[in-house]
């Protein structure tokens, strides 16, 4: 698959303006972001790059926040190779230690996850991943059936397995992510994760106790109805990949239409994660 790199140069505005722009770009299909001194680079499968939609988005940026961009097509590569030398282990809630293969093990933690991210999203460093993992570390997964939708590297599915889940599905529409999950399963000696390349079509006839979906607002809104159908009564849905405020309110309203009762949410640097429960 060919990818395009779009380099964004940002001038003026507030720091959060750039965060919101990145959030909106994720809604257009951009799946990897790399900070730079004068802005950031964003990556997207070339076939998904819609310049008209991109131009429309940039036209509506706040007054005083100037954004220019340049596009170049690049061959498939290891996106994380650029920053891998600066990749540091991360600890989540003092319980889960996430490291790459080139870091020493830390067996003192209850859970240790080895992740080689390559081109897939999910190392525990991003706020949304960390927020969902914090929720998970407070949940009982023993014997539960779990779905990780938009699984990226499979970090959430792997944590669920380490916490005792009996059956886990990891689904992503990018075959590179599925390959990453398989590799990371082997690194963590996990054997009970079923990988599927695609989307909600795989879960039409499936039921789960817990669904994890760290994607983005637009995809979540589109898929909430199927999540509700695929949850056992009393099941739990943890979602992230959106901002606190309007995004969360939209999900609360949509969830109520499908018997998904909003329970609570938590936030970090403006990003949010929320817990919904399927009404009996």
C-alpha cells in the first residue's frame, strides 16, 4: 500500500488549535502523526487522500491560525523508525509497563507488554491509549469475551489477554495493523486473540462482554449501533479517540438511542475516554 506524507506548517493560534486540526485530520483518514518544529507531518494511504476535503478543512481554521501544507508520496516503510531511537517505555497506572523489544524487562509490574509498533498505532504513549488502559486496569477481564475494534498494534487486546479474558477479537481495516497484532502476540506469548481485517461486518453475529474502541468520533458514531447489538446485556463499552466537550456529548446522545447508557468519562490533555453500559 502506498502512503502519502502531508507536511503541515502552522503559524499563530493556540497550541490546542493544532490538536483539534490533528483530530479532524484523523476523521479524514490520516492515521499517523509526527510532531515537527514548525507543525507536524501526517500520513494517510494515498488512495484515501482527498485534497478537496483537506482544503475545505483548512479553509475553516480559526482566524489567526495559518496552516499550509505540502504532499509527497512515499513507499511503504516503518513509520516509527524515525523516532524509535527516542522511544521510551511507558507505565500506565503503576500497573502496566509497556516497552519495545530493545528495552530491558521489568517483571516487578503486574502486567508487562512488549510492543513493536512499526506502522500501526498504539504504544501506550498517546493519551487515548493510556486512558483506555486505565479503564481496563480497573475492570475484571477474567473469563470475559472481548472485542478490540480498530486494534492498531493490538496493545489493548494483549492487555485483555494478560488480564484473563477468555476470547478476544482484534479487528482493524488495515492489513498492516493485523500483521502487527500477530507479531506482537508472539512477542507476548498470547495465543487467544483472533484477528480480522475489516470492520463491523465481522461482528454482526457475535456477542461480547466488553468492547474496546479507540478510533475517532466519526467512526464511533457510525458504529455505535452495531456495538450495542454485539454487546451482551449489561456489557461494557469503552471508547476513546475524541475530545472532551462536543465530541463526548454527541456520543452520549447517540449511545442513548441504542440502549448504551453513559456511565462516566475521564480526560487527559483535552482527549477523552468514556464508559457506556448496555442496558438489560
